[in-house]
C-alpha cells in the first residue's frame, strides 16, 4: 500500500490539493512538514466524506496565482522524500 495519494479538487471558491494518508496517525507530522512551502496559504486536517476513503484528509489551500499542477508535483515529491527518509530512520 502506498503511504499517501493526492488529488487536485475543485470547489466553488478555489482549487485545493487533498492528501489521503494510509496511516492517519501521521497527519499532524505531515501538516508540519508541508508548512515550509511558501506557496501554501493554509493547511487543514479534515474529516473525509465519501465511499472508499480514509477517515481524514489533509486539505492544502494555495495562495492566489500559484500553479496548482506544479505545486501538486512539488508536494508529492516532498512527501515521497519524507516517507523514504522515515523508512530509513
């Protein structure tokens, strides 16, 4: 099982990136890890709604005029590095 998956979501007010973790207990650590991105305006841990989903997700709100596709790639890359380092430790 993969440690996470991320999706770009559209909402009426703005696009967001949702991160679904296979281990929900690491949500707070991942939130702190993502706070180093200057392009992120806010990060929330939210309850997931829907079928075949984990109970919680991390919702990332970006600042205005940030390319969401590039940011998703950067976040994914950073999280792969994070989980790889976590496995080594």
